[in-house]
């Protein structure tokens, strides 16, 4: 496969219970940040709308009639207009973060093994498609989508989001066709270094390693 050692290390991803719990925590934080971004954009539109109404009133374009009352009441600003104020990449972010949440939960479930399990990336993808209705094409851009989302949300502390970044990286590798050969998903019920202690590990490993 002509993959040197640096590439082998870069293309190998490991998870344990702690890293997946940290990934779940990242998902919750991302969800909160997305909600705040939506509120901020909707509030900005409301303020712009109120300034517009005040401007129309002060210039006499609006009278004191029913029309003025309707326009000056922010409650009458329709939800679809408020939603439109939220950038598309933030609206889509909701679905993407839910996708990551589903995958993290699925990986936690897959960790419950009593013996070593090995499967190909293709078999794992089929499982995601059948159980979670997730297509490989959707998953292939997980890492770049997460990076883009974090830039949009202006996240500075990238270190904090390493666990969910690893999940996105894993999904991109698993779903990229050129990595379907020479790689294997390995689930072990314990770390080989501590065989008497239950500490399951999921590895996406290069067989050339």
C-alpha cells in the first residue's frame, strides 16, 4: 500500500470510554453554541426590524393606524423570516451535530464486547447505513464540516474539542473509498497492556502497521 510510518500513525484512530464520553460532552457544548448563535442572529434581525419601524414612524411613512400597530409589534415578525436570518451553515449544523451524536452513541454501544471483533470499513459503513440511515457520502466530509462549524462558531480552544474531532476524523477515514483496503476496525474488550481491567478500545488501524 506504500504508506509510510508517518501516514500509518496519522491514519490510525483509537477510542476508549473516556474519549467517547468527552466526545459526548463536546456534542452538548456544540449544540449550546449553535442555539446561542441562532438566538443572536434572530435578535439582530428583530433589532434591525424595530429600527426600520422607528425610522418609518419618525418620517411619517407610517401613520397611527392599525398598520403601524401591526408593524411595530415584533411578535408579528414571522418565524420563517427569523429563521432565514440564521445563516444556512448554522441551520445545517443542527443536523450535522445530531449525526455526530448518533455515531458517538453507536460507538459506545459497539464497545460492549467480550472478545476481539474485527471488521472492514465497508462492513462498518453498511452497519451505519442500516442502523442509523447514514450514507457514506454524507460521512466522508465529517472532518472538514466540523472544522468549518468550529470556525463559524468562533471556537478558539480547539484542544477542548479534540475528542469529537477524532470522531469526525474517524468517520472521514472510514467513508473515504481509498481507505477501504488495507484498514480494519478492531474492537477489543480491554487494553492488551492491562488484560485484567475492562477498558474497551476501538481502533481504526492500518494493516500495514
